[in-house]
């Protein structure tokens, strides 16, 4: 059976919809990333419709049911997030090098401004609580997400925390995680396209009783839904790759929050670290 492009289908059939179907269709076109993770009941409640109305709408579009409809939206998101799709889109948008540079900078500044205006400080505090409680802090970052994880782990090790950094998926991932327990913390950074290994690591850590902090771009991502504490930050920009300007600012704020919680302990660890580096004569 040929796969249905749900967003294209909604646009094509929009004029034929009933009034309620038009409201549903418009909402999905404008909010498909969120709709992809809502149940029929949740989507209906959002718009004041019954779940039966939502299910009928999915069948009008040619799906056997709501689950198939929702899966189609997720497939659409995956296609949009693929590097090839993003590259083609960015090449089409930029006619001159200066346009590309200006637009990328503007997008990063906009994301940073939005983040600073909407910081959820209570979640940052919750993450700091768990960091201080944990015996060992496991860090997982695959692909380009390693940028975020390495930065955090490097500074937290210098601050005196016991860390275990994981860069690899597959068997090596679970070799690192075999010792994780309810006394430990897993911090995962995962951004589009989300890795299955990241999800598997979160599920395994939860099974072992560990607390999980997820750093990602959306609270509605499947990995975020499994985390105990979710710290969100945008990575989208006008190019074909994710931008880590805002995630790195999140790391800066998290590190400062850790420092502010127990300055004496952190200063002592940093001083010891500096003295050790001087003993090794590492710098010119």
C-alpha cells in the first residue's frame, strides 16, 4: 500500500471538509509536531471535539484508524528532519553566501532570545538536585549531541562529580550502562534525528531505577516522554544542520546553577584540579 503524505492530503482535501474537519485540519497543519504525540482523545480535547470526531477525520483522509494517521505524521516529521531534506531546502533558500550567514545568525539569535524568555528554572533546580544526589552521573550523547555532553561532563568532572561518558551506541552503550543503579543519574542529550540507542538507554536506565534527565528540542519527543526531568532548547536554524548555540547556553546555566548550590565544595574541587594540572606541567 502506498504511503499517504498526511499534510499534503489535508491541503488537497481542505475545501471538501466539514467545518469541524477544517478546524482539525488547520490545527494539524499548524501544529503537526505536537499532534504527532497526542492521542485521539487529547487532540479532541484540545479543540473541543470528541475522540470519535478525530478518528472519523483520520478515516476521511484514507487511513484505517487514528494510529495509522498519527504514524503518517511522524513519518512526515522524520522526512523533514533528514539531512538530505534540510540540505535541499537550505540550498533553495540561499542564493548568496551573505544571505546564508545573515539568516543563520538571525535564527540563532531568535532561538537564544526565546530560550532566555522562557527558561523553566524549576526544572533546572530539579536537575541540580539529582546531580548532587547521584553517586555516578552517566552522560550519553550520540552523533553531534556529543558536543553538549562532552562540555557538561568535562566541567562537572572538574567540579568533583563522578562521571561516566558514553559516545557509542550498540553493545558498547550497554557495556557502559550495566552498572547503573537507582543511586545514579543518566543525562541524555538527543536532538533531531533522534537515535533509537538514546531511547533504549533511557528505558534501560529507568528499568534499573536510575533518574533520567533529557536535554532535547521538544517536550513532545518520544525520548523526552520517558525522562524524569526534561530541559528543552531549540536547535533548528535555516541551514541543513542542527545549531548548538542555545544548547550550549543551557549547559552554561546548568553549570552556574550547580556552582551556586554549593560554592565551597565546587571551589575546593576546582582548586585541587588546577593544582593537579600544574603538577603535570600541561600548559605553556
